[in-house]
C-alpha cells in the first residue's frame, strides 16, 4: 500500500495542485493549474486536469484534498469563469472518488501567520506565501521563485495545512 498523501488546491487559473505526504509532511509533487488559450483567453484545460487527477486516483496516492474556498465578489469581471473552473475541479475530484473539504483562506493562512496588516497589499501576502513555502520545502524552493508562482506556493501550504490536520486526527 502506498503512503497516504494530501492534495492541496488553489483553484484559480494561476493556481496549482500540490501533493504532500502526510507522515513526512514532504512536498512530493506540484502541478500548475493546466490552462489552454481559446480565443485569446485563458481557460482551464479540463482534459489535462482530468488525466492528472485520474492518474493520482489510480495510483491511490491521494487520501484527501483541501481546496481553498473561493467566493465571488460583486462586479468583478471573470467571476463566472472562476466559479465555473472551481466547479470543474470539484466535479473531477468527485469523479475520481477523492474526498475533499473546503478551507477558508483566512483559516489556512492564519496557520502560517499570513495576515494583511495596515497598508499591506495582496501582493505582499503572495510574496510571503512563496517565502514560507520555500522555507518549509527547501528541496522544492525552485517551484516558488517567481512572482507568478504564488499559486503553487499557496497550494503547497494548503496541502501541508491539511496534512497537519489529518496527522493530528490520527494521533
């Protein structure tokens, strides 16, 4: 039997999927959210995502998934597509019999001390998430180097958050 793993998901188009081994809390794999361009717009590449999740399910790698809970904000362009993409991710997890739960951004970020203070902007917190992920997973630090790697870092931190929760339940 393979070791149980947790899947962390930042469901945005710039997000990612990250796999953490529960026992060792080691980041073993990351996958940027697969995107395809249709009529000059980015869209979730559902076929690529389905293939990857199906492989993980067939290998019995994923024990459970934690997905960042997302909400639409009034009058923001692209929210329909964001919600649609998130629904696709949920559906694919159901189709592959991978149980999951939603975790509020404030909840998992609080576990790492990530909180906006004063005049800090969202970008500052994204950089902080990348720095924390690089410190916690030094062997995978190259995955968090660039500014646009914030989704990978957040998926990794969500997976680690989930692994910590589940390892506490096992004890």
